[in-house]
C-alpha cells in the first residue's frame, strides 16, 4: 500500500512544484515526521496531510514546523515571517565582524524580530556571557514564538529584575512593542544605547506586495512584509521616497539620531529589499552622524544589507 502511495504523492506534488523539488520536499517531510529537530513536532501527522497542504499552496516550512538558520533549528508557524537564507547569510557575516567576550560583552537590539532568528543566532555564535540581546516585535504571535525559540536554542530569557545578573550567560529579552509609536523607547522598556542594532524590517512596497503569490500573502503577516503600513503618514518623507517601502528605515534612523539608540562606534545592520540599498544608505547618511556605510550583497548577488558604523 505504501509503495503505491509514494508515486501518487510524488506525482501530486510534481504537478505543482516540479519533479526535482517534489522529490526533495517529500524527503524533508519524511525526515520531519521520523526524526524532527529536538523539541519541534511538525503540525501535520502524516505524509499525506503534508502533501495535501503543500499542494494547497502552504509554505513548506510551516508544514514541517521548522527552519534551519545557521546552527539553529527554529520553530516556525503562521503568521510569523519565515526566516530566509539571505538573512542567515548576512547574520553569519555580521557575527564574523564582532569580537564580544565575557569581559567585554555586547548589547544587541533587534527590531521587528519575528522568530527571533537574528539575535538568537548571534547569542549562539559566541561564548556564554558575551551577548545580551533584546528583541522587539509588534506581533504577539512573533513574541510568543521567539520565546519558544529561545528555549529551544538554550538561550536564557531573564526576568526583568535579573537582567543585570546573568553575567555568565548569553541572554535574550523579547518585548512586545510598536516601533512606530511616538513613545516607542519608553513603552518598550528599552535601555539604550546598544552596541549593535539589527533589523529585517518590513520593506515591500504596496505595488510589489499586491503581486506576491498567495503562498506568501495568505500565510505570512502583512505587518512583517508591507514597508509603508496603513496609519503611518508618508507626508513627512521626501516625495521621491514615498510609497517605496522605506518608512521603517526612516523611523529607525530617527530613533538612532533622536533617542541615541546606538552607542557611538556601534554597528547598525539593516536588511533591505531589491533596489533599496542606495536609498537606505542615503537615509542613514542624512539622518544620523554615521558616515562609514557599506552595502553587502547576498549569495545571489543582490544588494541585501546596509551596514553603518
């Protein structure tokens, strides 16, 4: 019976994503059912259910319930944004530029954290006591998932009263807050300045969002994707930068300048969308005192990260 089912499942999936991709995905589905990452259990209980969901357009990562990210295996589920390989690439590269130690730990602030992938990978990249990360998101689903991922990765979440006492551990503090709120820093309970600020903010313009496939729009939170959200006035932005998915970069630059969010000599790393790197670099140059600005390409030769110091 099983031998008959397998070709049927392969043909069903092949019609949707092609035979080679279908073969790979069937293998990953079986691995997730038979030998899932520690602490992660796929939401689907059978290979047939997995294939049916995939044929229906659901992203594979949500079906498997996990996504590799550097050395980590993270839990993923809708509507929280799925970590992408291009993000993994630049976080590993950023880690190579940092030299924290228990004697000289770094403080990290990650804005729009989603699964917590960026700060958690930084926490796991260095010896205990070297990194103290704070992660902020507007989504309750994201903050709940980030807390779960910290536990899966063995990264301590300190109680508020304990945040200064975990000197021999790397720590991760997830916070629910709206980055766009006028009193964001106070409402989030942040304690600037930070040595490193990272963000993969929403950056997709409405015109591009409208063209995204249903596999993205029907599952991932629009708040994690749309770069010019409703309710955020663009009238204060230069006309050439309106409706281009740049609203969050303006906000982050304003916070760095007005709220002294980043320590002098610190590092700011912002993931950007296709064709946005020059505009984001210009925003940082105009609005902050940072002049050492680089653009990093991803493995697919796209300008992917603006890094300022």
